[in-house]
C-alpha cells in the first residue's frame, strides 16, 4: 500500500475507486465499504483508494469535547493494508480545511488529485463544510465529472446498525465482547512498559504498567479484564486492571496494569500490546491486603476457566 499526503502528487492513477471518511475504529461497516472498493477496483483493473483525515475532525472542531479515538492512524494503516487497499491519502485536518465546501473538496481531491472513476460511500455519508455533501450531491457532481457512485448498506449486529459511536459506547460500558463483535476483531491498546509502584510484586502478583503510545486512545470502562498480551509477537494471557488502585491510593492518575499469567521476566521499556477478551468485574476498594490477595486469586481462577474455554 502506498501512502500519500494531500500535497503529494499521485501519478498514473487510472480507474481509481475511492472512498472517503475518518474510519475511526474500522468496524465491520467500514470493512464492508472497503470490500466494495476492492471489488470494483479489481473489476475495472483499477486502484482502490482510501482518503482519510488526521487528526480526527471532531478533535479539531469540538475542542471542549475530550474525543477518544478507537484507531489511531498507525493502526488504521495496518488494517487498510491488510484489507488490500492500494493507495491511502492522509489529509491534515485543520480548521481551515474544515471550511472547504463539498464542491471544493470533490474538485480538488476526488477529481483533480485522484482522478476517480468511482466513489463508494456508506449509507449515512456526509462531507464538506457543515457536512452538506451527501449521496445525492455526489451523484450530481459525479455525472458532471465522469465518476459513478455506489452507496453501501449498513452492517448490522443483532438488528442494530454498527457505528463507531456504538463501539465507543460499548467500551464505555465495559462491554468489550460487544465491541469486538462490531469491530470484527479484538479491541486493543499498546504502550511502553514503565515502572509503577511495585505493589503487585509485593503482593505476589507482579504487573506490567503501560504508558499508552496514543494518549487519545479510547479505553474500556475501569475494571478488571481477561486479555491477550503480546510481547515481540509472542502471545500470553493476562488479567488487566484499569483504574485508580483505590485500596492503596486515591489519586486522579489512571493506571493500566497487567498481570501476565505464567510469566516472570524483566520487561521494562518494551512494548506491550493488549487485546481485550472479557470483563471480569468492576474495580473496587478492599478493606485489607489479604482481601485483595484473595480476590486476585479468585480472578485468576475465573480468568483461567475463560481461557481454557477459548
């Protein structure tokens, strides 16, 4: 997959089939759109092209809203390439760019830069200043600029339309299993393993504390989860706690700590990727050290039964 910025020239791009969007999360509805782009591109011996934005438009336009992203750009690139996209165009989204009308956007990027022969959009696609561009607008402009338009129907999960908003809501509620079903993969986070308070080691359950690579990455609700852990592409299972460690501390600093099962090595400074499997319980404060140890042992037993059933 070739990656371009909005200022780089794309040469010899014939029969380009294009889709445009933020694609936050790249859930199953997005994958359905990408599949259609690839299908049409292969049928015309053309190129499959994705145009996306960085940062997420809502981060720029809603500065009083603490927007958390489901898939940072580096994650999206991996998924786009895995799905077989030929060209990715990343547009730097600024307030100035947000003032571009739908006509200006289509003319500058879809027609002049990419030379699209076909556009594929989702069922609720909107674009341009004040989101005034829609399917009918695209079809009208397409007739004038010799490109076709295909709208893809939404993807559903149990009669519910899948969307990034609903994936985010599932994470907020701690329902990582529902989020995973809507994504078509396990929701993940990655970060550097850093020094913590060493309380887990004192209790007999050493933990890896993670500093996220992407600070705006969305997290599931505070609580305890069964997770996959990846170190140098080697997979382990673990139990992750997201929260404020109320038994020992009542600080406002959120802590992400993982006890990797059947593992005991020095891994500070290394990268740890976490994939969420199932939520075990809420985070809670324990009255004593022994009560906490008892709960951790119980959590490990429950987690092991879940892992054995996978």
